[in-house]
C-alpha cells in the first residue's frame, strides 16, 4: 500500500536565502537572450557542455495566438563561449521542457514535451525525442512509443541508471497519479507502476541514492501545493511519499556523494513573487534554503551539473531583459557554485 508518511513540517518556510553574487565566489551570467528562452537543462557530453531550452515568442503563444516553441541547443568547449548547434522544431507542435541525457549506448538524447493547440486550446500532449551521436547533428523530433489513451502525457525528465532510463509521466486528465516508466533506448517505454498522490502531482525528477534506492521530487499544484519526496527500493513498485515544507515549480535534484539532496526550483513568496531557489536536505524531508539566485517574474526551472565539488546551474529568468515595448523577456542564465 502506497501511503503518505506523517511528517512534522518545519514551523515556517524560510525564504531568507543568500543572494548569489561575487562575494560568495560565484558569478551569474546570461548566456542566451534571443526571443523568450526558458526551461533549460545542462549536461556534459564528449568533453563539451550542452544546454538545451525552449525558444519562442513568449511563455506559450506568439502575437497571433500560435504556440510554436522550438528546442535550442548550445555547446561550449570551455563553459564561457557558447555556440548554437541545433534549433529543433516540429510543424504544429509547441516543443517544451527539453531535457538532456545520455542513453545507454552513448547517444545524446533530448526529451521534449510536444503540445498541440487549436485556437489557444490544448488538444494533445505527445512527448518527443531527438538523438545525436556527435553532439552536432540531431535527429528530427519523433513521438515516443508509449500508448497514450486520451492524448495527454508529459515525460518530465530522464535519468539513466545501469543501462535503463527512467522517467515519470503525468498529464492524464482527471487522475491524481503519476506513471513511473522505463526504457532501454529512449524511444520505447513500458510502465513500472502507478504512483498515487493527491494534489495534482505533475513535474517530477527521478534520481538514485548511493544504496540503489530511487528518489522522486514531485511538484503538486492543488490542495496544500507542497512538494513531495518519493522513496523506493528496487524494483521501484512500492513508494513511500514524504511531504516537504515548501511549494516548488520546475523541480531539479542532485544526489550528493554522502546521500544528501540538493533541490532547485521556483519558490513562491507572499504577494505572488517568485524566485529561483536552491535547498539542501535529506531523504527524511528535512530541508533548508541555501541560495536565492538573481531572478524574478517568469523564472526558474533550473538544471544541475555536479562535477566533483563544483555545481553549475542553468535557469531562466525575466527579471532584467525587456522587449522593445518594455515588456519582460526571459533569458538563460548560468552560475557556478
């Protein structure tokens, strides 16, 4: 029986995080500011850094009411100078949330949400994948091989472990549950189990602890809206869910060598203000705010690259860029901690 563990929450959610500035030994830079760029991820592949993100006219629609986001992929040999190596698109689709990973056979993979709108109404969501063997040329986005009975599914982020890729699907209408899926090639998927959880669970990141357990960081947008951690031992069919003391959007997570967790995402403040924040904590659900990155407006959805004791974070924010008419515009930011 999957159940929600009773857990004493912190008496208050602390939002007194540190600003990330030069005094703390890190520098934030905007690495891409064309159009409206959002939802990034980062990865090292064949001795180069790669960043993927959605590029479009706005968060969703252009001035004609069309949603036609594309997937931009940047490459850098030194982490300072960036070049665009791909701009992926698909006729009639809004490509969103492109997440990078490396398949079991060594290919660079891009997992993307594929949304179809008619008259600004969402008609279907079919996950799309693209692949590259050299990091320079990418295949056209193609739909995943997985039955989507009602036309709505969203594979949030891919994590590979011992030759198998794992992702969590959400988006089926009227269901307060998630589907844990696995793949051997990034294209064909099968379900491991359903994870039942109220509060409209959606964006979920899966990672692995040093002892082989899987941990999930789950966003929830209804009821109390607090995020949850999910913990399971192989074969990942029996889940224990632990509530966290904060709401999060665009969840990212890294497992540290000692088994502790680093979490990032959108933090929600009183008055509707949002910031991109990082928390540190444990699988028991005890977390504290670590840093608040320069951000504001439509922002967050960080991607982590942990290498030794160095953490590189990419995220998007609209706190300082503007269009010619003065309206905010989102760009891609990078910081090293």
